[in-house]
C-alpha cells in the first residue's frame, strides 16, 4: 500500500521574503567583491562573518558576546516589563476617565516627540550613570506608544457593546474587563510591538554614557575606531534579537487572541 505524501504549500509571501533576503545578500557580496565601495564603509560578508566568529570566541573589550547581549536584553526587557504593568492600566484608565486623561495626556504628548538624547542627560544627573538611568530612558521611550495605543483603543469600543452588557446585568467591573479590555487587546498588542521596536532604536543612546557592555555600546565603541565589521555584527545581532522578541510578543498575541488568525486578510 502506497501512502500519498502531501507536500505543504508554500505561501507566495514566504517566497517573496526569502527572495528579497537572497537578493540583498547577493547585492552586498557583489558590491564588496567588485570594490565599488571602500571596505571601511561597507565590509564584505566574509569579513563580517570572521569578526563575528572572533567576537564569539574572544569577546569584545573584556566582555563575551553573551554578556553584551545579556546586558542589553536585561535593560530592554526590564524596562519593557515596567511599561506593561504601568502604561496599559494607565492608558485604559485615561480612555475611560476624562479627568485622568486631562492630567496624563499633556505630559505624554509633551515628551513623546522629544529625542531621547534631549532628556537623557537629565536622567543621568538624577539617577546616576548605572543601569537605572538607562532603563529609565528605555522606559520613557516605550511608555508613550503603549499609552497612546491603549487610550485610543478605548475610544474605538462600540457603545452598543457596553449597552448590551449593561442590559444583561453586567456591573462596571464586568463591563470593563469583559467588554472594554477584551475589545482593546488587539490595539494593546500593536502598541507593545511598536514600543519594543522603539526601545531597540533607543538602545544605542541608552548605552552611550558610562557603559562598558551591551550591543548598543559595542556598535558605538566600534564606530569610534571605524570598525565597520564590528558595527555590522552588532546591527545584525540587534536586528535578529529584535525580530525574535517581536515574534515572542506575536506568539503571546496568537494565544490570547486566536480569533484574529481566522479573520479574512486584505489581498
């Protein structure tokens, strides 16, 4: 008896993503191999790979690669955890209470457009040069996107859903947790993913003052000595870890909101 083997169907989007990566790598290889750009500005893929192996074996500036990654992830994930337990409740509260929104929203809207370096020096003066000031900077950078997403999501909840819940006898607590909070979850996860990306873009700024470890510090230190190969290694590692962290949030989102996977997607 011959068993039929069904070949899994590959989505067109997956193929396009794979082809895009291959084209970019091929272009990188050709540009450096032909010498169109100086090696100081754009190192070859082989040089970047060799530098990665050296850093993996010997570390960089008295710290192993695992230590650099661990310190950066500690700062990002520690500040991100604080954002989750503060920005989400405060954003939802602001969305349901106009008095709270009148107090909090002007402060958030004031500092949200400011570049991180504009107030990082103040954080260093107030909190010192250790990890506290760095995590505070990452916290402030990630707080605004989550707060805005939560407060905006509350305003998009259909009043008819709330009225139906009250008609069925739900009290204020039940209306909030079973209707408003659940309706806001898609926007909350979008805000969390955005905040995680913003934290990574602020990482170099957070590690530029009195730091001796971290992927962002490694990139900044290598730039002082025109070590573009080390810069590329740090940027690629930051990109990969950023993707993995974002995928982690998406896994949690799929578990909390499985019904989103069944919605029809725009073609």
